């Protein structure tokens, strides 16, 4: 019988900016699913989709500040180094080669999972990794498009991830947090102090670099 490899979590996103919705999901999944580490992977954003005045390097620096106190979390810079749109299927294939001693678990929120079957070569993702889907307020139900996938691949317990394999889907019971980066970006220009949603270090960085003050054209 194959021996199970340690689990490595990959949590992709724009992280524009990273907030406690992301951070707490990463921490809870890491602990409850027994992952050796969770790597937060900010995607490349084409200039027309990027927040004006906020570079990829700055999104990455905010991730690094947010995770500084948590040795079980790390920045995964793979997609930032690319000058093309990020495709999780390609990134996970690369990470699969980069971490041959690990089994990969791809972490995503329910809103993202509900779109999953529209992603580029999504079937390939299930060949490389398991999925851990975090609950998100306002996205309580599984979409019609993702239902069949869930029915076919759902596992009921995190312990099953510790068996060798891939393509399994766990709906993870994280604490719900009604936080969104889009709302945060809209609110930042009028905030006087660090909101509950943001780590203080990230807030300080935003102030210092005057981020999110320019409007999207
Ligand atoms: P927006 O509010 O603009 O959609 P976002 O925070 O969802 O921003 P991303 O940085 O791309 O944008 O999110 C990265 C991943 O984190 C996605 O899979 C998303 O579903 C998940 N996520 C984001 N916020 C939460 C939250 N509050 N609770 C659970 N998962 C979340």
C-alpha cells in the first residue's frame, strides 16, 4: 500500500488586500486538516484588472506581513513571477513537481468553488490535488454547476485527506466571516483606523504606501 505523504495546502487568490477572511481560513484549515503548511499564492493580475497603484509585489508584501507570526503559513510566489494570466491547473502541475514529497490540497472559498467548472482545465486540478472548500457568508449553497462534481468527489472527514489520493472534495466547516476584499477596498479611503477585518501590520503598510486611494477608471 502507498504511504501517505505530508499534506501541503495551496491557497490561491488575489489578496488585494489580504484580510482576516483569508488568514483565518488558512489557519483553521491548516490545523483541522493536519496540513504541514499552507502556502498563500497571490495570482498574477493583468494591468487592466489590478487595483490602480497597487503592484503585485505590494500584494505579496502584505501577505508576508499578515503571516509573519505564523510559521505554519508561507508565501508562494510562483504566479507573481509570471507575466501571463494565472491558471491554477498550470500552477498546481508545477507545484506538484516542486514538492514531490507532499500531497497537495487546494484551498478555495465557496464562491470560487461555485465557478470551478468554468476554470481552465479544472479536471487537471483534481488530478494533482484535493480540494478544501471554505464556507463563506452570502455563498451558502453549492451552485448547480458544481453539485455533480461534489456528489462524485465529496469526502466527509478531514482524516480521509491523510490517505494517499487526489481529487477528493472536503466542505470545510470554518467559522463564517463576512469579509470581502472588494468592500474593504471601497471603504479604505474613508477609514480613520485599522478595521477589524485587517491585521494591523497590513493596515500600517496600506497607510505608509497610500494604497487603495485611487479609483478604478
Ligand atoms: P472579493 O471580495 O473581491 O471577491 P476575495 O477576498 O474573495 O475578494 P480573493 O483574494 O481572490 O478575493 O480570495 C481568495 C480566496 O479566498 C477565494 O477562494 C475566496 O473564495 C476566499 N475567501 C475570500 N474571503 C473569504 C471569506 N471571508 N471567507 C472564506 N473564504 C474567503
